[in-house]
C-alpha cells in the first residue's frame, strides 16, 4: 500500500535520498576516515578512502559532501579523477577498468569549516563548545542531515560499509572517544594526538561520530548470555562521581534488552557512553549522553534507556530509507516500556505507556515517502509506533510476540531493511498475514474505530460490532469487558478472551445485567471507540 503525501520534493532531495544509477553501480565495502578537528579555528581537514565493489559498469559515480566543504582532490591509483559538484552531491568520472564484482578504491581529500549544529541532535552538524573549566569540547551529530555534512561518503542509508577505520587528530589536552575499538594512541609532540579506532561491523554513516573533551575514562565488563561485552565510559572530569552512580543503570538495562531482543549486537566493538554537550544520540557502540545525570519521574535515565535501545533497533536492524524511520524509533520507544516492565512490573509499564499517549497526533501517516530523505512532520513514529507495537503484542499474545522480536533481530542482523522486508518476515514468522494491521497504523493517519450498539429488550441484549475507518480486509480481535468480566468468544494462547471483530457487523447475545458497563480494552489496543445509540 502506497503512503500518500502532498508535500513536494526537490531534485536535491532525490539526489540525497534515492539509490540512483550513479549510486547503485557500486557497493561500499570499507571506509577509512582520517580527520583533524581544530576547535581553535573550528575547521576540519583530512581524507576518506572509499573501498567499493563494482555492481554495474559505471561511468559516473555519486558521492556526497556538503557544498560548504572544499574538495581538494579525488585520487585513484595516485591519479586525479575529474569530478563535478552539484549542491551537496559530487559526481566522479570513473577512470578504472574494473568489471562488476571487482574491488576499487578512491580517496577524497577535503577541508573547510563544517556546518555548526544549530540545535543538536535535531539540527545536525559539529558542536564546538567549552566545559566549565574552559577546555574545548568537540562533538558531532548528523542523523537526518546526513554524514556528508562533515565527511565525504556514499550518504545513502541502504549501503553500509562492512567495516570502518577512524583516524582522528585532536588537541593533546583532550581525550578522544569514537565508535568501535581503540587500537592506538600516538602523541605527535606538536600539540596534537592521533587516535585509531576500528569498527568491525556494518554501520550507518550517520552513526559515525567524533567526541573530544577533558574526559575521564573507565572500563567495565558486562557478562551477557553469549558474550562478554566491554563497557567504556567517557565523562567530563568534574562529573565522574555523578556518572559512576548514574551509569549503574547500564548493566540491568542490557540484561533486560538481551532478554527481549537477543544478545548485544556488537560485542567486539563494545558499548560506550560518552558525555556530550547535546541531549543524546544512538551512535553505534559510542552512545552520546547529555541528560545531566537526571532520572525521570519513573526512576530511570531516559537517554540511557532510549538511545541504548537503538543498538538493536536502528544500528543492528537498520532502515534502508528514511521513510522507514519508525523501524528505529517505534521499537526503541517501546523498549522503554519493556525496560519498565522488566524492572518494575507490567502494571508500572502500562502506566508509563499511558503517560505517552497524549503526545500522539494522528494527523499524518507514520510511514514516510521513499527516495527523498523524508523528514517526519511530527513524533508519531515514536509514540504511535510504540502503541502500534503494544497493540500487536495484544493481538498475537506474549509468546509469539517476544519470539517475533528476537526473530527480527536474528533474521535481519547487521542488515538494512524496508517496510516490505518487515511485512514479509512478519507474515511468514507468524504464519498469518498482518499487512492489514501495519498498513492501518503506519499508512493511515486515523485509528481504526470499534463501533458497537446494543439492541433488544427483556433478559437478553444483542451486542453488534464492527471496525470502521479501515480498509475492507481489516480484521483485528479486541477485548471487551463488563467491569472485570471479559465478554467473549475466542480464547487466545495466553488465556485472554477476545472479540473477533471485522469490518462486517457481527453480533453477540449478552445478559441484560452485563450490558451496563461495557468497556473496550483501550489499554492494550490502540483504537477509537464509538457507541451508536
């Protein structure tokens, strides 16, 4: 089902968001980004080696770098390649003789003043700040605007490198923290320090990050079910005591997430929390933390719990296109509810989920438009998406639901996926078609409406009911009660009794005394209810 949107898009949107012939002709295998970040001048300079496999005989290849950054040259086998820039896209004339399947390399040399984030992480770019002791504090966040806002790459979500190396030069009075494993630190005796990081898994380009500050670092280990996971923490010098206390939430959180989603996805690269000037970001294996060591009223640190969930939902299982951002945010938001359930029980978890309901707008489809680097106009991909997942849990029951979550993580491990991939897997795994369900919650702005009416006199009444505001094939069970007694017809695997509603009117005979306080279960099913008189 196609998601409909009246918004218009530009040629630049298409170049940024679509897999054009000039992108699909090659598949990135490896990046080696070498970068010097100078906070005094707020400039960056360096190069990126792009190793790629040819998939179709290319004549022109597209790479991406924001137009405010200067490309000095692009080399292959020590020969300069001709290129043309068009806005934030760069078109390189391919000079090699490679055939499909062969590996090639090019290196892009560049420099300049990168875009400064107006409001990171939402309005992305570089963050040049100082801490309370006047030490420089460097960071970057670029989800949405794209990695090409600060380094040259194929900035297309559907093509992740298999691995990556980062070589960063930062002032020697700062400690650098980045993605992956720290392999080497070299003091260059000229006021600069070079650090080498190796990322040994596929990674979203927007997840690549750089942090440098007057950090204190400590190391711990999390003993997971299948792996021993290195834990590393980087915090400002004057925040160490607070951080050590606050970050005690990490190990129980990882245990909760492993129980529901499976093992931590990046055991070799480990898990890091890195203090940032901005609120937070799910940078793979180097989660940015800027929540001021504050717990919410539910007793946990939102940034730790939400951003870390993205290690599974967003970093392990990743969207191919920004239109499917809900694959990241809906599941990560519901992970908060699961964390509450794991730590404080199901009743508290339900209360937590209910507290987010007022944030849902139901004005636009959650599913976006493909090929244009879509930006959502609201936050329904978070909160409506979480309620959609909660409703699906109620539809299929806990046993199948949690098996499905782990199944998604296993089937699409370290892969990018689309809506259609998700639906095909779900229908196959559950042995039943659920496209009608996800189309309703993702493709339509409106909720399904459970319409019912009571008729009759005497000892018995007739309850008639159906779904409206849906497509013809919509069929979803729902629970309806009279006080604490469940009225029903169909018993599910985990002992719930459900009413198997469809778009056609159905009827049920009920004793008159049970019709006074009929209530549709909107705590476990995100639906609207309408009683016809």
